[in-house]
C-alpha cells in the first residue's frame, strides 16, 4: 500500500545528518545459544527464526518438512517489502487448488483415546474384586466371635438336652438301688441306667471343659465371654451328676456284694455224720464267700456303720461254725440250738439294718437330682 505523506503545515524541520562513527572493536561476549520458538503458525507466515548452529556440533539433524507451504515461497522479486497481504492471498489460492489425496485412509486410533478413557476395565474389575474380598475378610473376622459363640451354645444345648433326657431313668434307678427288697436282677437292670447316666455326665463335663476358640488380635471376645455362666452351670451339673453316679454306683456295688454274704445252709440241731460233713462243706464255702465280699465292700459314708456290723458278724461266723459243727458231732443239742438261733437272728438283723442307710441315700440322691435338673434348665434357657 502507498505511504501517506505529511501535509506542508506539519512537515518537520530536517536535522543535519551526522555520519556514524566507526565502532571500535570490543571483545565479543560469549554468545549464548539463541532461543528458538518452534511454531507451525509462525513458520507458515515466514517469521520463524533460523536455528544457530554451534561450531562444536558433531551432527546436523535435517529440518523436518513443513506441513504447509511457507509464506516466503510465494514472494516475487517485484513485490514491495512488507506487503504480506498479497502473499497471504497467494497462499490461500494455492491451498484451494491443491489436489485431493483420494487413497488417504485414517490411521487406526486406540479405542481408549477415542473414548477419552485413560483406564482399563480388567484393572478396575480386579480392584473392585480385591476391595470386595477385603470387605468379606473383615466381615468374616468380625463375625468369628458370634459364629463361634453360636456353635458353642448349640453344642451346649444339645449335650445338656441329652443328659436331661436321662434324668427319669436315673430317678427309677435311685428307687431300685435304695429299695431293700430289690433282688439281684432288678439291681442289674438299674446298673445299665446308671451307666448311661454316667456317660451323659462325662459328655457334659467334656463340653464344659472344651476351650473356646481363640480370636485374632483386636477382635472382641464379649460374645464368647458371655458363655461363661452357661459353662459354669454345665460344669456344676456335670459335677453333681458324676458325684451322684459314683455314690449310687458304690451303693449298687454294696448291694450286689452284700447279697453274697451270710449265705448259710440249713442248720439242724441234730445230724448224722454224713450230714455233718455236708453241712461243714457248705458252711466253709459260706464263710469264704462272706469274707471275700465284705473285704471288697465300697466305702460309702451312708453305709459305713452297716459295713462295720457286717465285718464283725463275719468274724463271729469263723468261730461260730467251729462251735456248731462240734455240737453236732457230739450230739449236744443244748449248745447247737442256741448257736443256730444266734447266727440266724444276727444275720436277719443285719439285713434289716440295711434299710436305714439306703433310705438316707435315696433322700440325698433325690435332692441332688433336683439340683441337677435346675442346673440343666439354666443351660437350656
């Protein structure tokens, strides 16, 4: 475009031109590497700076081929300096007439880039699963006390219920064992019920003594500690049951052993020599059996006095049989008669005296059985 000239009124007064002085040579400072701003837009308009090449460079990289024609490529020798509008017009016209590339195809683009995502589903799914697994582990650890307490309580209830179901049979066994008129057959049947009662008491004791599972650190044991009263009731019930079974068992053994004592044959006051020989053999066996049975009688406190009386009568029986057989051989009926009456009355009295301690054992056993029932009910509540 033509430059506008100033009007005559505003024309400035020309100043004398002083010729420039020749500059003195000064030592050049060390040149710093020039800063180059690479920009496609700056390069298109022809204003890009030339890259300074260091003298120490060992290799020169080729300048990349421009994506678009440079603006300076459209300059003609006849163009005026600084006239860029003409150059822009030529650049625009050249791009409009550029041939199209018909066989051009877009490069494959990563789906992650197209979707704008910078993550991968497998990683996210794995993280979610890991998070869920961690929560499950934490929940399982937190539920351990409750689960262990529930299982232990179920075991306690089952064992206590089984033992409680044996109480009616134990009551019947107590009645038989403490009945002075019960024969050996009835006593043997009672021993079977007593054995089952003993097994139930031991199972209850083992369940109460079984240690509770240990918990990981920082996990509350409050629910397990809440089982302490139940375990104490079970231990108390088991102790009562074992004691009851032991003492009833000793009483039963006493009854069965005592049934073998003082089994005397017929005791006539007059007998032949053959009869005397047979009576002597029978008395010898009775004395031996009596001594063996009394020597094995258990030490039940309720039966201690009766045991002492039986022992004293067994000692008397040793001397008595000698006196009786001698009276039969000599035909001394005056001596044989009182001897027969003495031993018969003492044996009958000893059998009768057994009823009192048996009744005391029965009362004690019924009281223990009621206490046991109370303890088992506390476990099942």
